């Protein structure tokens, strides 16, 4: 049986998607990452990982496993803060209505 907090979380998640806010924030994140050079840095990290490991037939799953920590840790703090502020604004608005 679902708890009240599980029901609230599900309803909020559904509203987040249905309202278009999730897509808006995903686009904002994509743009900020591209502007900061994060995409290029991650691409270079992936190429270097493949080169260092001498992996000719590396799978996507293996590459993700090898580079995901780098990817997460290399996101600019200002981008993280901006997204967090936007999410908080959304939550404030969602709970006010």
C-alpha cells in the first residue's frame, strides 16, 4: 500500500511532467552545459578513456560506467545552483496552487 508521501511524490512528479516544467528545465540544463563547454569536456574524457583502456569494442554501458563520476563532478556549481533555484520556484508554485 502506498503511503501519503508516495502518493504526493507521484502526483508532484506527474504535474512536473504534465506542466512542461521538466522539459523546460532539461532544455535549460542542456543549454547551460553546452555554453560552459561541459559537453566538449565530457566528449574528450570519453575519448581519453577509450584510448587509455585500449578498448576497441567498448559498449555504451561500459563507457558510461567509466565516465559518469567525471561527468557529474565536472558540472559547474553555478549551473547546479541555477537549476536548484528553478526547481525550488516550481515547488513553491506547485504547492501554492
